[in-house]
């Protein structure tokens, strides 16, 4: 199962809803539980390890990530800008990871780093009173840790596990 082929196996509407709900709940709970680590101009939002999942799971993962971010950002000290722009940026990076990945997992992992580093910094830097470039750098590092260093192995493990299950059906 390479790249976007797996989402074809997600033909069951109930399975699509379940995947979206599982991703949304996991993302939001992880973010809220880790609190300050996911809401500042220096952040490692470990829930972003789920951000590359649209590569394998398609639109249900896009929905789950977007809803999960919206739920998590209700608890953000940044307030309304994070509640509005955070989910929009997550939606954009998820769509890119799904549709413009060139069949490569690593590309799907890089979009969340780039979109969030530049996008989230646009409003977080002014809220915390830090230079935009500094915020871009720190958020990019945190996103790289979560989406690439944790997300890539997670994506690979899920892909391998799903291949094993498909062989046994």
C-alpha cells in the first residue's frame, strides 16, 4: 500500500467517520494534556506527529486533524486567532500532505513544518511580542521534531501494519 492507494480501501463511510473521530480525539487530547508545550512561540506540539496521516488515510485524516486542532485550540492562550487560523493552517497542510506528496512520505511530513512555521508565527509572534523570524525558527524546530522525527516513523509503522493486515484478509 503506497501513498494514496490506501485511502481507496476506506470505502466504508462508517470507517471514514471512525478514523476522523479517532484522529480528532487523539490530536486534541494530546495537545490539551501537554498544555504549554503546544501553545507558545516555542512549541513542540507532539500531536503534530499525526499531521502526515493524510498521506495514508486521505480525507478522513484531513477532517480529523482539522477538527482535532479546532478542539485543542479552544484551550489556547492565544485565543480567537488560534481558534480560527490554527485549524485553517492545519487543513491546508493536511490537504497538501494528501494531494501533493509526490508519492513520498517525507514530503507529506514536511508540509506541516512549513505551513505551521510560517502561518502560526504570523499571529503567535505578535501575541508573545517576539520577532517573526524567531517564532518561525522555533515553531519549525518543534514541528520538525513532531511531524518528521516522530511522524515519519509513525507513518511508516502504520503503513507496514496495514500491509500485514491486508495480506491476512
